[in-house]
C-alpha cells in the first residue's frame, strides 16, 4: 500500500499542485501588502479598504466553494484546477488595470470565484495519489505552497509597489500564473477516484446533504473544522494586517516590511511545513491522535510571541518574536487537510476540503479583515495616537489562539473511532 507514494507520478503531482497553491496564496495575499497605497489612492478608511481587499473576494470565494467542491467530487479534477487557476490569475491581472473602487471590487470578486475551484480538487486528487498513512505527509508538503505564496506576496509585492506601484504589481502577479495553468492541464494525469482505498473507489456519489450529515456525525471532524477556523482567524488575520502594522507602528516602508517578513514566511514557514511532514509520518506509525496534540501544543506555544509582539515598541524584539510566531502558524495546515481527508470516504473528500476552506476563509477573508478594520477605526477615534489603534486590536486577536488549540485537543477524543467509521483505519 505504500508503493504508490514512491512513484514518480505521485511526487510530481504533489510538486505541481504545491506550485498551484503557492500561486493561489500569493494572488490572494499580495493585495494585503497594498492596503496603505490603495487606501491613500482611493481615499478609504480601514474598514472600507478591508472590505475591498478581503471581504469582497471572500463573499464569493466562500459562496462558490461548496458547489465547486461538490462538482470536484464528480468531474475531472485536473481540468477543473487548470480552469480555476486560469480564471483567478487572469482576474488578478485585471485588478492591476482598474482605476476605481468599484472596478477593483468586481475584479477581486472574479479572483475569489476562480480561487474557490483550486484547493478542494487539489486535496481530493492528492488523496488518490497517496494512501492513508501518507495523506497528512502529502498535505504538509503541499502546505509549503502557503509559505512560498505569503513570502512572495509580501516581498515581491512590496518591492514592485515601491518601484512601479501597486497596479503594476498586481498585473505581474496575475500574468505569472498563466504558464502554471498550462503545466497542470498538459502534464498531470487524473487518477482513478478512491483507487488507494479499501473500497477501490466503488463508493456511490454522495449528495451535498449526505456529505454534510456524515461530517456532522464525525465529532473529531467538527472540532478540527472549528479549530482550523479559529486558527485561521488568529494567525492569518494577524498576517493580513502585519505590513500595515509595520508601516504605522514601526514606520517602515512597504518594501522594508515585505523584506522583513519574507524569510520568516518563505524559509521559516517552509522549514516548519517540511518538519511537520516528517512528524506526522512518525505519528501515523504510532497513534494518529498525536497529530491533533501536536497542532494544539504548537498553537499554544505560538500564542505567547503572538501576544508579546504587540506589547513591545522594539522593532528588533518584534522581529525575533515573529521568527517564532510566523513559522509556527504554518504547522496546522498539513495535518488539518490530511486528517479531514481521512475522516470521510473517497467520494466526499473534495467537498470536505471545500467545507474547510469555506469556514476557514470566512474567518480569514470575511471576519478578520473586516472586524479588525472596524475595531481599528473605532479604537482610533478614542485614543490619543490613532496610528496605534491597529496594535491594540491585533493584541486582542492574538489571544484567540488559546481557543483554537482547545478544539484540536478535543478532536483527539474520537479521532480513531471516526477514522474507522470513514473506512480509513
């Protein structure tokens, strides 16, 4: 059963889909680097620019996610990924051609609809390339794409903005993704669905209702979904506003802020996700509950520097705290994707990935940008130094890591029974 993990096709598929995920995250995250220049150019408040750069994309991203996840359980996933990638990268390029608030908002909606069709079929396709004990490993390596995407987004985005402006930067980010879509379409093969499972892909095609009812009956899956939602709000909500925080509270330029955050995301985040792949492989040989314990413990550890960095005025101290906080935020991604793929049968995998993306991105792209932006505006009107309002709001956000960790610890209680119920022992 482990033999397929050593085939060239399996690892090549993982490599290409990791690149796709990196492009996905880069195109989604890069615009957060441009909050200050967009706010200045279009004369917006924090809450308005948060709606434009985050919520506008997210509403359609999450709305399209479940139907597209359902479609991915029934159609050719390779072709779907290629089409989605072409859509969101083209719309990212169009964002760079916009001149008004409403034009940019409509283009961002197009980015969101395209991105909604990328990750769920990717996770489902990977689950048919790797057997049960290797799925969290593959998902952890896949998550390196998030580190690459954020790193490139903040660094290249900041540099391009300083040199050419945010519109030219978005045009470049969009055009870079189009060759990757061709790579997916013409070099990947669509594997048989469920071919590495005990039922050899003979399961029926479940409806959305049947899948959601099955997920609801998996207590560990519900806790993992809840934990991932809060963890995404906690970590990625802070990530979203970090470039702006450095501009306002530490008086850095966007290029300098991006250069500071690049190695933490690209090298630190990449190293952590690869280390996670090794750890979850070791866990799979002993007790699968160790994945949930690992995630819960690491989130608790990362909460400490997450709080501390908003209490200090020292840029140097903040930088070292971020070297702990930022990389550790990538650890939960791989185990979360992998465990959820094993908590449902093969014919429900794209949809459960879509459910995860739905709830997590409501937190990441709807609640975090908008709520933090609104609270920052409200706080600014009530303190002597309005520029520091974002610091105080992010300080409060940092404590939500404790809540996320609790859900992962709770998931461990029924994880083994729920794996068995899904036929993935």
